[in-house]
C-alpha cells in the first residue's frame, strides 16, 4: 500500500502517523514472513534427519528445538498481529471513500496493544461500524473467538 500511496498525491495528504504506521506494519509483515521461512529451516536443522521422538530425547537438541519452535510462534504472532492491523486499517480507510486522506489515526486501530486479543477487543467496535465491499471490516479479519 505504501508504494501505491507514495506514487500518488496521497502521500502528501495522509496524516503522517497513519503513513508511518502503514510503513511500519508493512516492514514487520515482510520481516515476519522472511523470518518464518528461516525459522522453519532452523527447526529442521535442529531436528536433523531423526524422528522427532529421537531428537527430543537428547536434552541439548530438545532445548534447541524448543527455542526454534518459540521463534516460529513469535514470528507467526507478529505476522498475525500486523496483518490484521494492516488489513483493518486499510478497510477502515477505504470505507471512508475519497475523504480517507483527511482522516486522523483511529486509536482503536493504531495504538499498540499488550496482546493481540486486546487489539481485537479494542478495534472491533470501530471495524464493525466500517465496511468496504460486501461486509464490515471486522469480518474481513476472519476472527472468531476461541470456544
């Protein structure tokens, strides 16, 4: 999105906080997707060619495998958080039509949260009141509460 905005008048009209948050989220998404591929390779290397039951029987390998799995969880969570915020923000912006360039940042979407669930809970009201296309912006996130 930032490259598209950069090549248009929008870059000069958009609120700087929104602009930098878009760029930051794009950067984090790119980082997380790159890291996930590397994390999985590191996990495969840590397991070696052994069956997982054999690999985790070795305490040193078990520690390394656990570390690699935690890296995967961290980067997957970063990707999930930033992707949803990016998509929610984009939907909210475009739901405002051409006047989106004059919008100020919505704290419900922009503020960093202590957890992904906190962000979901905080942004839900704004995103359910915004729509682009055939559904509201919250449904676009494909979020369903755990049962």
